[in-house]
C-alpha cells in the first residue's frame, strides 16, 4: 500500500515515522512525504499511489477528487477532525473512502483556547513586549477577574466540554448552546438558546464545526445581541466568523477583544513563513492592527500528544481499509442519502 502524505512539515514526518515503525503493517505501507499542499495544481504529483493523507488546509473539492480517482487513489486520510474542505459526494461517486481523526487530545485545544482567553483578558502579550524594552508601567494592561463571569461555549463536543470543565474550575458560570445537547455538560453548566447565550456571556468560545448551518454564525446580527465588551475566542474554524463584521464591532468597542487561532482566509498563509513577503490579505492585516486582537497560526492542536494520536489514528484508518475496504472513522453518505460521519456536531 503506497501512501502520499501532503502538507508534511518536519514534525509531521517525525511523528508519522515513529507511528509507522510501530504498526503491524509497517512493511506493507510505503509513505512518500510532500511538503506542499494537496490541491488542483499539485494533484498531478500523485502517481502510483493507493491513498493520500491530507491536512486541514488542503483542497479536496470535486475537481481534485476527480484527478485523484483518475490516478487510482482509493482512500483519502484526513489528519484532522473537520472535513468541510472535502467533497464527500465526489468521493462517494468515485468509490473513494474518506476517513478522519475524530478526536485528538481535545484538552490540547481547550487549554489553548483558555490560554488565548487569559492572554487577551490580562494583556500578558503586551506586558511581555513592554518589559523587554524596560517599560514596567501598568497603564493599558487592566483586565477582569474571570471568577464569577459568564462563559458561553458554542458547541459542546469533546473540545467544548473540556473547555467548560476548565472554566468551571476558574469559578465561572458556564452556559452552552448545542443543537445536540449532551448530558455530560450538565455537570459543568446549563444549556441556553443561542440568543440567550450571546446576550449573557462575558466571554464566548467557539467549538462547533464549520458547515452550512454554522458558516458566519458570528455575524453582524448576532454580534448586536452580544453584551458590550464581550471577549470572543475561536479555536475551531475560521469560517464561523464574518471577519468584516467583527472588525466593525471592534471599531465601535462593542466587542472588547478577539483571539483567533483560525481565520477564514488562512489557507494560503497559515503553516508557512511569510515574514519576508507582502501579505495581500487586507482584512487580516486590518484585523491585526487592533491592540485587543490576538491571531495565532492554527496551533491549538499542536502538542506532542495530539501529533502522536493523529499519526497513529491515520495509520490505523489505513490498516483497517487495507483489511476491510473501509474503517470505523469513514465519512460519507448512507444509502438513504443522509450524511454519515464519525462524529455529529456535538463531538467536535
């Protein structure tokens, strides 16, 4: 079985090689690493390959799927949970199995979300830069005590639940909105409808998947329902936020601060060094002019534990496919036409 792994950074290769050595089928699987993303321009590099392994910003729309099918690809392994960048209909039409990694260290993302939350709230990033220049003044660094504040969790899957658990430990009142309520959350907080959550939350943390129903769920209309001065944190998917609407709310001080580990237009930027280039994304550049905005490069998942699980699960998916023609984490369509995924909204 020949596997082509795209968007391979040095750390991906390190963890995949370690996981590969530990598989029972190590001799039966040959991995080729490509440091460039998989898209319509690079799909032609897929030759004599049975399966491809793609990451979150690789493009797997219909035309790319068609090209992969022409080249004999039988399986697409995603090194992520989300699959909004994959045309599942096209894959099903060609009989290509698509499988994801439904859960990899949800605590890693939750912990990073809280780190962003407190960095934004307590201005530790600004303090760090100040003292390196000998400026120990506190003016402009005033934050708020989170204890007793209301934190709204939008999407209570494994990551949202882990975030709720941490914020409960901070002494916060935790509320959540999720169309698929889980009893597991009730230990840490209470469910509210979306409008109530927006109106009552001092901090809102996004943990829902990107799909048609959630695209730009943070828009001008919903921002208007939020409490003035709210802090907004997104470690899920950039497309959940209408960035221009957020910029407008920042300018009027309706939103008190924004921390983003994801961005709707991140595909051409994130995971690569552009420090010596002119960045042409005017929306992102305008966003980063605000002192109360933090942007990181989609790194919330980036822990040794998560990289280990991503590599091991991806290879398990491939081993199952080799034996059975499918795997437990396969995505696609059921015979009834309903979408079949290895996790519903509540597990993201």
